C-alpha cells in the first residue's frame, strides 16, 4: 500500500502548500474587516471603562496603564492564527493532536486526480479499487480517512499478525 501512502502524502503536501499551512503563528486581521461595528463598540467600551478608571479616586494612571496593557496583550493573543500542518501520521490518531489539528482527515476530500492515480495504480488491489469506486459513487467523493482505512484493512487481510499501526 505504498502507492496509497505516497498519493495521500502528495495530496497532503499540496493542501499544505495551497492553504499556507506551516504551523507558524500570524496575526489575522479578518476580524476587523468582517466586524467593523463590533470593533468600534469595543473601542467605545474601552474608552468608557478608561474614563471611569481615570476619574475614580482609588484608581489612577497606573491602573489605567495596566488595564490598557492587559487589553492589548489579550487582543494580540486572540488575533493570532495558526494553520497547523497536516501530516499523514495524524490520520486516524486520537490524541492531543486532534485538539490542535482537528479531525481534518474526515472532512477533507481527495482530489479527483489523486483518486484516479490510486485507481490506475497496478499495485493497489482490486478490492480497494472497487471499494473506492463504491464510496465515490455513493458519497460523490472520498475523504482521506476512507482511503487510509481501506489501505489498513487490505494490509490486515494480507498479514493478519500485524497491528492497527501498519499503515504508518
């Protein structure tokens, strides 16, 4: 099933490149563009709280500066966006990576070219090809996990002594 693994890896690499998935933190300014009135309302709220803090006798400029620094820090943290890198090794693994990456392999579909490449490969068994065609016919597409699971099941049929981690 090296052909399937290679096809899935190349498809994952294509998605990572196309979507700019590199695992690096970036500031995402879409919030300001998509919700300008909410941003304005938050600014008005900040000014109101700042005015109350400034005129109150038990809070002075120190509290105001601390409040402002805290808001700036929290705003920067909330605007950070990290696009995690998809990896073949994450398919079917249920651990803390799911919290970070999500179960992308259930929702991401293989491209038509990748499906054709698998179906045209001579080393892929007829059973796997028939199952892929059946899934595409019924669902209209096939996701990464479907192909991964079919390859894993086929490998288990060929060598029943191997464990569930054999597709890695």
